[in-house]
């Protein structure tokens, strides 16, 4: 690719250097429980945001283009979502995904990373317990009650609770207290 704009040329060179060993994954394989990892670009939040946005948009656009009879229901899971939750493409997909039988799961440790529009359009949230600062931030953003704050702030680390942890399950205006069982293999605890 060629451009006369020096800034664009430098950005493209940087992007291509990160992607020189990238593997092209066909959409059919991507939709068959394939996980993409963006290790080489993690050091660049802007590039990570761009790459996740492109992949999520690509999967969502493909899903929308399929006849309704072929919809099997897809899940797009974005871990470490702080890279993408402010991306306009991801924000749009959060609002539109349910219409096309596509679920979007985003995980992040800090609620401040998530745009208010995304929070408003999430059908369900699972809020794990944690320290007081974390719980207070969650309570402020999600309008949690004092009882919910107490529940979350008394959660012990999973290794001290037999691989379970306290959480809240929030579906629209309804919030329920829960104890969630964790898979030891996934967290490297087993």
C-alpha cells in the first residue's frame, strides 16, 4: 500500500510489521469455536482496539448476511474488552446483536472501561465480588443497593471459598445475589 501522507505511511508500516506473521482464518472456522489471539499487538491499545473492532464487525456482518433459517445463534466473546468497548463498531453491535440472534460477551475488570451506552444495552451482567474500591466503583455506575455492596465486598478469593465466589446477576432492572462456581482448569487452580 502506498500513500503520500507521512503519518499514514508510518501507521501502515507499523500495522504491517505487527501483522506479518498473521494467520488468515476463514469465517467458517472462526464461527466454529475458534479463538483469536492478538498477542503481538497487545502493546498498542489503539491497534488492539482497531483489530478487535474489525474482527467483531466481520463476524457480525457475516452473521447478518445469512438467511434467517441458517441462524444457529452465534456468540462473540471479547476478553480484555477494555480494548474494544469504546469502539463505535462494538457499541453499534451491542445495540443490534440480539436482533440477529448473536450474543456478545465482553469481559473487563473495570466498569469505567465500559461506555455508558454499552452498559445500558447489555441484556445481562455478572458482577463478581471484590475489594471495597472495586465494589464502590461498580455500585456508583450500576446504582447498586447497600445490601448488594455488602454482598460483593464480603466475597473471598475463589481459592478460599472452594472455587466459588459471590456475584450479582443483573438483568435489566432486576439484580440477584448469586454464588458462582468456577472451573478450576480455566483459572489454573486445579
